C-alpha cells in the first residue's frame, strides 16, 4: 500500500527531488496534512508543518493498526464486562428476529480481546449487555461492508473499556470524495493577481512591519500561485495533484452512530489527536496571527471559521478600544471644567435634598454626592454621543469586513461552489416517525381484527423490535399536529424562564430597597454616606452570581426543549437550540442592566406622593447626577465578572478538575490491577480520557453576549471594547489549548459561513443603535443640558443647570408617618427640600404638577431618538452598500478559474480525439499492409497477420 501511494504521489507531483520525503507524505496521505505524531510526554511541542522524522514504534504507538502501516482514522469506544458473556443463541431466541440479523453476527474483527467461546462462558446472561454487543457487531459489520477496515483492542490499560480502530482505505476515500463533491487541486497552476504600483508598496511595507507577529509556519506565507481545483471524480483521477482532506469528513461513519451513543452501545466516538503546535495553542504567542489554514486542515472548516471569526473580531476591537480610551481620557481631562459637577460639589450652594426613605432617612446635602457627580462626567460627556455613533458604524464595518474575509477563506479553501446538501434525518426523528407509522398501522389492524390494546412497555418493545428492519419513506413525516405539544411546552417553558428572570431581578430590587433603608439607620455618618455605593455593589454581585448559575441552567433547559421538538436534521436542531439558548441567556444577562438604564428612577413619584411596593417599600431613586454612573458600574461588573469567572476560570478549572477526578479513579483501578498498570498507554486511550467535544455553541455564545456588552450599552461604558480586547487575546489561546489538549478531536465538518450566528450578530448590531439612542436620550443628562443651554440659560453657559433640574417641596406636605424622625440632623430647621424632577413649586397654583419644562425636555429626547436612529441606520446601510461583500480580486480569480477549467477540459478532450484518430490511422495502415501481401500463405505471412491482429488487440 505504501509503495503504491509513493509511486502515485511521485507521478502526480512530478518532482523527483521530493523522493526522500514521499514515504512520509504517503503516511500523511490519509491524515490530510503533513504533520508530526508525538507521544504523550511531548504534548503540544511541535510545529504544525513539521515532518515526522522517524515513523517508528514510538511515533506509531496507537496511531496505526498492528501492522504499522494502516493509519487509525477513527475510534469507537465501548464498555464490556469480562466476567459475564451473554449467549448469542439465547439472545436470538429472545429477540426472535434471527432471519435478518444473523448474517451480521459472523463478522469477527482482528485484534486482541474479543469474546470468550460459549463453552467457556458463564451461564449468567445479562440481557442489556448482550443486546449492546449484538448491536455493536451489527453496526461494525455494516462498516466493514461499506469498505472500512476495523481492528478491535480490549487488552488496554483502562479496565473494562474496549476500542475499535477504523481505517478508511484509498478506494473508500475516493468514493466518499466523489459523493461529497470535494474540490481537489489539479496539476494546473495559475498566477494570483498581485497588487501594482502604490498598493504593492503599501502591502510590502505592511508585510515587513507585521513579520514578527506572523506564525512561523510555511502555510502562512503569502502565495503567488494557486492550483486549479475541481470536484473529485474517480474517472478523472489523473487531474488532481494531491488527495488530502477527504478522510476528515466521516459522514459514512456517523450515519447511525448518534443513536448508538445515546443508547450506550458505544460510550465515545472520535478521531485521534496526532498533531499539536506551539505556534497556536500557546499563551506565549498571544501577539501573533493564527495559522488559520492549518487549523482548518486539522479541525475542518467549521472550527476553522470560528477561530477566523474570533481573530477578525479581536482585530476589530483594537480601533474601538483606542477610541474608547480617548473618550474616557477626554472625560478625565474635562472633569474639573464641568460646570454641573462643580455646582453640585460647591457647599456654598447649600442645597438641601429630600429624604431618600421614609422615617429613618433624614435630609441631606447635595454636596455629599460630589464624588458620584464627578465620576459620572467620565462617562456622561459630549464625547459619549460621538462614541455611540462610532460604535454603530464600527459594528456595520465589522460585519462587512467579516463577510469579505469569509469570502477570501472560501476561495482559499475551495468552497466557492460548495452548497450544503440535504442532511440525513436524525435518529430521534426517524424513531418518532417510525413510532407514528407503527401506531397508525396498529390502529388500522385493530379496527379490522379487534386486537387487544398494547400500552407501556409492550408498545415500546414492539417499536424497538421493528425499528431495525423498517426503512422510512418520504410519505410519513411529523406534522405541526404531532409537534403541537412540544411547541406548546416550548412556549410555556420560555415564558416561564423569562418570568423567572424578571422575578429574580424584582427580588434584587426589593433587596436594594430594604438594604438601603436598613443602612440608613447606621449611627455613623460614613455608613450613611456610603449607602448608595454599598447597595449598588452588593446588588450587582448578587446579579452576577445569579446570571452565572442561570446561564448553565438555561443551557440545559434550551437543549431539552429542542429535543422534545424532534427536529428533522442536525442543522435544524442546532439552529433551534442556538435561538432558544441565545434568547434565554440574553434576557438573563441584560435584564438587570435594562432595569437600571430605563426603569430605575422613572416611577418613584414625588415627596408626599411616592410609589410603594407592597405598601411598604418605596421605589428607588437615581443619584442627583443621574443613573448613568450606576449603569456603568452594573455593566462593568457583570461584563468583567462573566469574562473572568465564566469564560476563563470555568473553562480552565472545570476540565482540570474533571481530569483530576479521572486520574484519581484510574489510579485506584491501577492499584487493583498491576498487570494493566504496567502496560504502555496507547494514543486512543489518552484521548479517551479527554472531555468529549460539545460543539461550538458555548464558544460562540459567550462571544455574542460579549459583543452585546460592547455595542448595546457602550454609551455608558466606553472602556468595554478595551476589556473585551484583553479578554479575547487570552480567549483565542485558551480555546486553542482547550481544543488541542483538553477535548477529544472533533470530527471535521464542512461549512462556508458561521450560519445563524451572523444573523444574530446583525440583529444585535441593529438593536444597539436603538438602545444607545435611548440611553443617551433618557438615561444620561445630555439632552436636558442641551435644552437648558439653548432655551433657559441666561448667559449661554451651563451655570444654574443643577438648580433648573431640581424641584421644591414644602416639608409640611409630607404624608402622615413619612416625615423624618430627626428633622434637625443637619443642625437647622428645613422648610423646603429639593428633589430631581420637573414639577411646579409648592407656591404655584398647580403645585407639584408636571411643568412645561418636562414636556420640552421629553420632546427633545424623543426627537433625538428619532434623528439618532435614522442617521446612524442610514450611515450603517451606506457602509454596507459602499463595501462590496465579495472582494474584487477574489471575484476576478473565481472567473479566471472557471475559464481555465474550461480550457483544461477542452484540451483533454482534444487530446483524446487526436489519440483516437492516430490509433485509427495506424490501424488502417496496418490493415492495408496486410491486404497487400501475396495470397500465398506461408508461415511468415501468417505470422505477420497474427502480429497485425495482436497489435489491434493491444490497442
């Protein structure tokens, strides 16, 4: 086999100088990339593009069959009991279906282990274990009939665990490549369009500047030529130059494996890790670009696109972080020049504020909130509006940039003509449809023959018995009536979960109100002065803990709700799961922030007529400087806490803890079995101890939630992009290390985009424009300041703004039992106190009624929302329109490829015609020569005739 592959590679490549490396290339043929295989002690020590220098036993330990030649492409893991072997004959009698299945029974896999003879087995029969063993034999027999080669190994270091090694031969790879329509590079090479003139110089300068941050791998170097690619065909094997990544798509293995894993027939199924890198999965190279092409070769396009998207997102955060830091520094530089905060801090104004709670709270000085007012200016300044507009355009630019990057990757990875074919139905869907058809058939027969009712275990056993022998047809499918109970359960479940989130937020509000009232009874002035900060900080921490816990709960509930819907395909299942999980986690993460931004301080009432909860708890008020500072605290703590605890500590700590627990269990087993402890661990045993790959949904989800923090409320926290950037720099290497060292190698899946996540990103970007407009308009004091500056200011400055936003209240109008218990706490008698609102004074005819200033400010706020939204939406759509989705050079290259492909096939057909004509002319000449001979038949003449005839046969 190796010699055949070497000869074929030499003929196709046409480079005799590569002969010393061809034996290693042939070993890498089935792998899909040139790589190094390392024992466990060398974990994560090799470059992605290094060659395997010595394919000896150490290099092949667990990566090859026992002949040392056939590569292990896939592993199936199962549990078995050595002390109990069930009898095949007994099982056949119990199932009573030997006619169709007994053929599969005779497949015996080579390798160590296997089952004992019936004569040596014990008389005890474990029905469940025997059923699992039979289903394994049946499935493995089907794999062998499909052309795959299998080898069993039960003589391993892990007690009670058996492994089935799978190898895909060359003919199987060719068949699957043709079925999947994989594009393969041909021998035809063409020049890639290069930049000219000034653009070429700029590119060369950029390349020299970025050279230190480029990964040191050969595949990452810019290419000037590209091979022409064509969908693989066994009839045109002379066209492709290399047959690389076909085996990475194990669709022929995975048909049916999902249900077997769910039923416990197999405990795991995975390809082996055989290649690791220090230029990617290492924290020391955090400043370098990712070798995306090699990540794609190792994990497939779907995971490669995730890391490519994460890299583009992280790069785009750099300009957003720079602008955010500039906005923050602008606030720091102008804090001493801000007139409203200076007026609030000026003790000479002697502004006495109304109590923050009933009875226990007393009057207080506005100057006591000086620190809060100065801190609010850091985030609530004119530059915030500019930053909101900038981030809206940034989000639109990011989406367009990613589409162009995605198109370049599709071109580079030969996915431009790839279209997803109709996926196979999920095993759960087929079981549900089968159960429906059997029930219909049973009801029909019952009406005709009056059969007895079958319920419970009898019906389930009947369905289970028939499932293996019945093939579904397109006529029977699940309708909306069949799914109505699941849809209703989904609707009620999601509404209940959202209601639960609201209830928890409401509980935290009660905590804030009651804690503020309790701390107001403090005997120390410092304790009373820090009530607001203490309540806010503790409430946010409670919110953070609840969000982290509910995130895990909602993830499990979303999966369960999706499973009971029984989607037809895996793609449909994934999209529905993503939508439900995102909806629940979005509400969970942002509900406390929405409360502070849009509801806190809006429904408090006024002194003498406050709004109460449960007739005892008074609604919260915003600080004199507004709720924007509190919104900033809420957003920053939740964002940083989720990133630090959930995204980093959990991703690092939980796998480490699970690995430690598995190590302790294995150590106990080894102490019981000294013989197994002395065995050398195979590669597939090492990988079995890793965590199973759970999909990309958790990885995308945490980044999408972070994207929401960066865009939705960025008007209140300009440093959000900076903290997101710092987190993502670590996140890329953390995910890389997790995929390589903590998780089993996932099966490669082809994909040309990131799927439903792009639509979610686009929706979040559109929603960010609306939310930021309302945050600036209703949460901050930006609009009231503009209204005062242009309508009420006497000298065109902000002097007098604070007094303009405060209304007056006569303390004699307090309701009974709500006045302060100690009205003399400030040292003087208070007759008029102030509160933040636009209301008529007590000496007015319509005292405490909403003033005309309120309506002027409200009109300005609504006008700002309308103008801001339409302006930013127009600018975003303009950016979307002006930047083409497909880069011009890529579209030209795709057109060039089509033209060249037509030329290649035209030349091939012309060559075939010329060859046929040449053979035909030669045949005619030979026939004429034979006819011109003398009619006298001698031995030589007959020999020449026979030679003519034999030449014709050869042709």
